[in-house]
C-alpha cells in the first residue's frame, strides 16, 4: 500500500514541510552526489550515525565495509552531531523520494496544527528519539544509520493522533493488479507502525541490522507523545471548523 494523498485541507502554505523536503533534496544532490559512489560513501561515513561508535562500543580503527571496494574506518571520537545530520541523508534515489513523499502527504497538516517554529523542533526531536530507539536496541551496531524515516515516523504518529479519521487515498499493489482505495488515516498508519514493529523485534541486539526498524518505531511513538506538547489547540480547533464547513465532518 502506498499513500497518494489525503483529503485534509491546510490553513496556510506548509513552508517548513516543503523547506525540509528541499533541504533533503539539496543534500542528496550536492553532498551525496545524487548517489555517486564516492560522495555517497563519504557522506555516510562522516555524517551517518553509527550506534556502536556513538556509544563507545567500537574501537578506533574499526573497519565497516559498505561495498566490495569501500569501507568506513572509525576514528574512535564519537560525533554527536550525527544525531541530527543522519536524518538529512539517504542511501538511494528511492529511499529519498519515498521518504519525502510521505512527509509531503502527512507533514503539512501536522505543521498546520503546531505552527512553523514548533514543527521544526518537533521534527528534530522525533528524529533524535528515533536514533535513540535504534541505539537502545542495537547498541553495538556498526551499520551507519541514514534517512529521514525516523523523524517522518514521528510526523505520522502525530498525524494519527490529530486526524485519525482523515481519508487517505492509497495505491494497492497485488501482483500485477493495481487499484486505488480510500481508508481512514488510522488504518494505513496503524498498519505501517505494526509492520515496522514486527520487522524490528527480530533485530533486537543485532550488530548487522540493515534497516533501522527501531528508529521507525521510536520516531512514531515519540510523535504520538510529543504532539500533545507541541500542538496549538487554537490552530487545531480552526482546522476542525474548516473541515466541517468543507465536508460536514471533523
């Protein structure tokens, strides 16, 4: 299942959501070389988050192979700025585009519910919480973690708490059969969270987990919790009145 769009109007232009998307695209093209091997490897080694390194579980000189011809060599000096930088990096075109698509679908309304400055802090905190969850369950991992998925997981967690019944248009892929359906937000986002959790459980304590499923889970849970601190109740009430006027529902 892949979300195409939601039927959820916004109160104003989502400047921060689109700004985050632009920053991610710029980083992908100019820092990561749009996926060229040298730039991609350098960015992952220098700006990606390596749980075992950050927690002091890996010694200086540890070699982390990323491809048959390239590897990261750890300096032994943890760089805590990677708690932020990792969430603006990606591993491939598909990784970057799919993350930004999910952010575009769900981020605008969450930004609307908080205001722009609060949304920036909310987004970054969800990304850090996601990284924390990954380090908690894979504390010795030498696999570099990159991607906005954890922070976007937080956005989706906030969305499902704010707009659980908002209609979401999905593409359904069943072999060669493709169809479109409309489901409430709690269905697709609940399904996404359950899928991440079931995928994360077998990786507890793993040093070689290739996908940061615990980051997805941690980001989502952080969003569910933090939305109550960051939402602007006046903006949420205004949005509900807008939806009622437009569709006769909240």
